[in-house]
C-alpha cells in the first residue's frame, strides 16, 4: 500500500512539473496574442526562436487562425494578418510533437518583391501606354519580348501577378469562381496522360494544347510528377524559383504530399481532390 501511495505522488509530481499541453491551434493563438508568453521557451524548437510573436504585431492588426493539417508528429497553422486596408498577409506556423507541441518554423511565400514591382508597373500603365508599348513591339523587332507582345499577354501578366500575390482566401475564391473550367481542363489532362509513360519523380509539363485555355485562368503551366508532387496535377500560378503558389489535383488523398518548413509550406483543401499550395 505504501508503494502505491509513493507511485501516485511521483505521477502527480511528474504531471505538474512538465509543460502544459496545448493543441497546435491553441498554441498558435497563445504565441500570437498581444501579451507576452513567459513560458514560450517550453514550446519552441528548431529554427523558431520565439519571434515573430504577438508582441511584434501592431495592435490594430487582426489575426485569424486556421489548422491546415495535423498528424501524430507535425502540424501547420495558417495565421492571417489583416488591417482592413491592405491585402491580407498569410503566414504558416509549423509544429513538431516533442512530448508537447512545439513551434518549429515560421513561413510565408518568399521572394515576392519582384512580382509586386511588376504588378505595380502593370497596374499603373494607362490604356494609351499599353497601346504605345504594343505598337513599339509590333514595329521594332529588337524590342519584342521586353515586356508584353500582345494585349492578351498584358492581361495575363496583370491577372497572374495579382493572383500570385493574393491572399489564400482570394486564391481559393478564384478557383471556386472558375471551378467548372478547372475541372474541364483537369479531365482533359487526365485523359491525355492515362496511357502516357510518365515518370513520377520527373516533372513533366502537360496540356500544351490547352495553354490558351488555362492562361485565361491565370495559370502559368500545368505539370505532373516531380519530387514534390509525384501523384498530383500541378496547376502552377507563379512565384520565383522554388517559392511558388498554385493548385493541386490529387485523385486519392493518400497520395497527398506532406507539408514541411523546407518544401511544401502549406496545403489547404478546397474540395473534390483540389488543394492550393505554396512551396519554399
């Protein structure tokens, strides 16, 4: 009986001596609340040193949280910042289960500065300036391809940079608005590749004959395979180098790639096998 008593005391002491357990989305909200989090060192690991956190965010900025995925080992929470004036800014806090959940990395789509500059330039062009550029390109072959060669190219570049820089909610809204067309193109791709000898680990561009159609959706290219998306169809919107954003179609959920801070930094389900993604 005495030994049972001692065992109970040890168990109680162990429980009270360890860090409090939080689910990832709870922990994200605590880390990014306005007040400081004195116990933060108990809930961080890897490259995340506790910043940014809620004390780094101006008080007028609103924050919203969405759990993108969670298994026994890892989790990812989308933290969206909004001030009601500028576009929403989406970030992703990655977690690792290490007896308790701990934040391990903070991510956002990187290298967007050049895209934003191009987008601003395109937006600021007047109709007369667009016509002038087109006239120059048609009359002087040395200037061809310096910017856009046709009005369709201009409209694509503007729409594509808009979509690349858009918030996650806006990217999903764009898909839902054009869902029938995305589905139609996807079905054509599936038909084209069903008898093709495509290597999973090699990225293969597909749907060249559909380029005019998917460009109207502001999609840069469509591909299958590759080390990131072996069993998916990748509708790439854009980005710089490996910092990309787009839509995925995965026929079987078991083939969905795994999120990580060093590869696919976010996946958000849209429905019926469709997802949006970002990479780094």
